[in-house]
């Protein structure tokens, strides 16, 4: 009896092994899915190039390479600035970078008086790197124009004064640096530089 049961058990185990092997045979392997269709990838572009053309900063990003004395007139004629205060500010900044300070001043004068300092602030932000780079000949007149519209803008006063000092315009340098010291009270390198320059301007 035991031998019969043992034989049946052996046969059952063998049958199970055959079933498992059959279920994993190569012919029964599932077919791999076809790869998904390739999705076109948009080329990476600079953030400035993605700025909508209608926005003032997007417009300025496009025309900035042409804000020089040779190309600025054509660039502004072919690519008018967006309307509004920011458009005026960026267009004035472009003209100022090209050295056309009076054109930039006239443009800002054309907006309501209470908003002119804001347009001048845009010009300052655009021209600030020029001043930090030490281009006194370019930065001085731009910063002086900013001060005309925003008299207590202490950073514009500083850069205007230091540029004028470097270029030998003693009277304007003294006026702007003294105004800077009146509007900026933090004892740091800026005040130290302004005081040192004023000391050299004293007869």
C-alpha cells in the first residue's frame, strides 16, 4: 500500500514539473510591446529668446545687441518698443547705451512727470553693469540723466560722481558725490571712495 502511494506521489510531482516547464517554454513567451512613437523634442533656447515679443523686457532682450551708435536707429525703427511706461524705459535705455542721451531724455520727458523716475530706474538697471565695469565715459552721462529724473537715487549719484571724477569734470563730480553722501549714510567702501574723491577735489 505504501509503495502504491509513493508511486502516485512521484508521478504527481513529475506531472507538476512538466506543467511548469511547459508554461515557461520560449514559444509561449509574451510579445514585447512596440516602442512608443518618438515625440519631437523642442530645442533648448535661451530664456530671453522665449520672452513674449509684446513684453517690454522681451522686446529689449531682442534689440539690446543693436543698442549701439551704428545700429540703434534702424533697430528702433524696425522694432518699435511696446507701449507703456516700461516700454519707454527700455527704449530710453537702448538709446542711452548707444550714447544718445538727449534722445533718451526727450523720450522720458514725454511721459507724465510722476512716472518719469520709474522709467529712469529702468535705465539705471540696464546701465548699472556698464558702470560696475568701469566704463566711465559711457556710464557717467547715463547716470547723470538718471539723477535728473530721480535726484535721491544714491547709486546713480555715486556712479555719476565717480565717473565725472575719473574724467576730470570736477564741478559735476563734486555736486553728485556730495549729494551721494547726503543720501547714503552706511559707512562702507562706497562712502570711503566718495570721501576720498571729494578730498582730491578740494582746492
